[in-house]
């Protein structure tokens, strides 16, 4: 089996970052706006469903911790971004269905 790229390992680690209020991971919720890999250094752009998210800091810390645990990774930066604003349209179809937001 081929080894996963660093970018794929980063995305897999982000799938383990769960929003405790909703119980779904940040990838399924559409909170990951971008992943940049430069050799072994990684920058992730994350947003929250709302600027008033009481657990935003915890989610950012969890993401950073999980990314730093990836073997061979260098510097990790998780940046909180607000543009474009998050909307339920960014969620995966499975996440929308699970939350009862699908048509």
C-alpha cells in the first residue's frame, strides 16, 4: 500500500478533531478552509460556525495537537479565519443529513 502524502495525513488528522457541541469532525462540518504544505511545515485555515463559538479555542488547540503528532511534520500553524463566512452549505451531505438539514 502506498504511503499517504503529508497533505493526506493532515486531512486525516483533522477528521479526528471533533466539535464537542455538534459531535462531528471539522472536515465534515466544512470548517477547514485550506491546508498548505511546504516541505514538512503545515498551515491550516479553520473557521468556526459562529464568532461566538464558546469552544473555538479548544478546537484550535485540538487541531494543533493532532497535527503536531504526525510523524515527520515540521512547524504547524492553525489560523482562525472568518472569510468567507461559514454556512451550512459548506457541510458534507452526510453531516447535513445527520443534523436534519438536508432537503
